[in-house]
């Protein structure tokens, strides 16, 4: 099965000048935990709800702080030509729960573990990916 059959298309994004408050509100309204960051239609980063807390609030940033100070720019992505199994393998290898799908650097979709889980062909694969990325962590002391 091709990844385009399970990915979410028309993904909303923000830019580097977006504030923490704008991103948090967008996440709440869309009921998502990640927002892609794009400039000139090119994917340049991601920000997660965890980034807002760990890299933002924990560093005394406020709702007006630009997200450019806390985004992840080393983005792992997939292409529209890959299979669901290939996407699941990448997600497992890099221990990520969401995979942006790009074409010529432009964001065209997003795949999550949930997308894999609802696909009958990839339900077992989603379970394996979740197992691989959910290794218990030891707290830093």
C-alpha cells in the first residue's frame, strides 16, 4: 500500500515568525501535537507540544516568543513514492511517531502512528513501530 493512501493531506503549518501562543492555539484547535514549520512552501522544521513545554515553558519563554528558538530543524521525512511499510520502517528506525511527506522539499502530507494503525494492511506494522519507539527511558537525575 502506498503512503499517500493513509497520509493526511492539506496539513496546516506555521512559519518561523509564529509565536508559541499561536502554535499552541493551532494545536488545540486542530487536536494535533505537531505543527510543521514552512518557509516559501518548503518544510524547514517541526514543533511539537513537547517542544513548547520542554524548550519553551521550561526556559521561561512566553506566549509571544517566536518558535524559531525551539523548533526541530533536523527533520526526518518521507516521499509520496514510498510504501506504508517503508514509512513504518523509517519511523521505527528513528523512533518517531509522525513522518512528514515531502515532494521537492514541499510538505504534501503527514503520517502518524494512528494513520498506520487504522490501515488494515499496516496494523501489525504500527504495533511494531510503537514498540520500537516506546522504549522506557530512565529519568535524568
